[in-house]
C-alpha cells in the first residue's frame, strides 16, 4: 500500500512528559498524515494497539512514553507475534521521568522536535539510522507469566533508590533534575556516610547473583544493574570482561567501593581497571536470588525470593532507529 503511514506513533497520555506535551504531539500528527497515532492509557491495551499497528504496516514504530511504556511495548513485540518476522524498527521519544532508553538512542530534549526528525528519517533512507540492540528477557521469580522484555534492570540498593525516588521524591512535584539531585544526596548520606533515618533509602537486602554458571556472587550491594544499553549512568561505555550481551555491574555496600565506581564512571574508566568491591561482567544468562529482593526492569518491579530466582537471558536483536547524539 503506497499511501500507508510512514510512522505509527504509540502514545501513553499518562506518562509524565505527555501531560504537557501531548496536545502539541496531537497537533503535529493532525498536520502530518504520514503519522498514524494510537493512544493507550493502560498496559493491557498495548496488545490491541500492536495488532492495529501491524495492519497499518508502518515503516517505523515510535513509542511515546516513559521507560515502563517502552518495556510494555517491547514485551508485546516479543511475545505477541503481531508482525511475524517483519517488525518495523523502533524509536523512542524522550517523554518519561528518566528516559534511559530514549537517551541511549540519541533522543533528548523536545519530543515534538524528535518526532519531526524521525518523520524525516522515515521519509528517507531509514536504513542508515538503524542500530541493532539485544534485549533482556526476564522470567521466573514470584511470577510465572511469559518473559518480560526490557533494556535496563536495577537491583539491590539501586532498586531501593529507584523506588525511594519514585515514592518519596517524585510526589513532591519538583522538576526531574532537582528530584534526581535530592535522591543523589540522600544516597550519599546513606551509602557513603552511613546515616540512618526514615527519610533516607533503606539498607539493601542480601542478594545472590549467578553469572553463566561461573560462580556465585553474594552480598549486600550499594547498586547492581544489568543492561544492554550502551550509554548508562555517567559513563558512555562500560568495559566488561566476558563475551556476553548482558552487561552486569555490582558495587558492594562499602563507601570506598561506591566512591571508586562513581569516579571511574566520571572519567569513563568503569571496568577498565580492576577495583576492590566493584564487579563487572558480561554474560548471556544471569540468575538473581534473594530474600524478597526487588528488582526493577524499565520501571516495572519484580521480586526474587529464596528458591524462586529471577532469570535474565538475552533475546534476538531488534532494530532501533538512532538519532544523531
């Protein structure tokens, strides 16, 4: 069909960035018939949205929402089978609180400007902007549902920090930058100086991690994350040993270990020099087990329990469209 839309835009109006930006995005779509716009308000509606978008056959699928919306859409792409073997490449607008996935793909700033750039790409040589990304498939734990797909998982103290920011700081209604700064100060007071108070993040629970059956790592970690993103934290690149796709980083619950990792990230040296208390690996399979330990995959919370570990595996690569960083 020669007159099919070049872009299918999947929007979540409840994402933080969309509260103010969605009227402008709707106006952009009204002015550009090359954009097919589908709005959902709940994750349960994304399956129906994908089925409709598959019939439209767009050249590019653009997700307009936070990391949680992106995760739900990627999960439906992986599990739903709507596009068979012909799924369109995916792009992400910077419309959420953290926008880790959008930033990794070069999208930052005004989402309407980014949408205009993506439309220009979809009308031209889209292949020049395509990059492949493997994804994380999460299964097990206290949930027996099909695997959930994402690109960034935070666990141990990092999960506690993310939940602390979400439940204690974001409700204050402050700008994102100030909210993240306050969270960082609270983390320093708790993790580095050892202060304990009800308004600070909690002490991490004991956590056990097994990487590609090469041994077990057990302890309390100031932060732990697994990702397939290239840009993460303060470093544009993580140098990890191993030959897998999943990048694993864990920093022990020790002030010096946390400071070492922080300054190594600042200068882009994370993983390039061995540091006591800082564990960095690459793997294709990771198992996480703990005593009611929570992990967060792109905004959604999962629980690992004793005898019910969470299993992380790589998926087949998916095509994404990257804007110039």
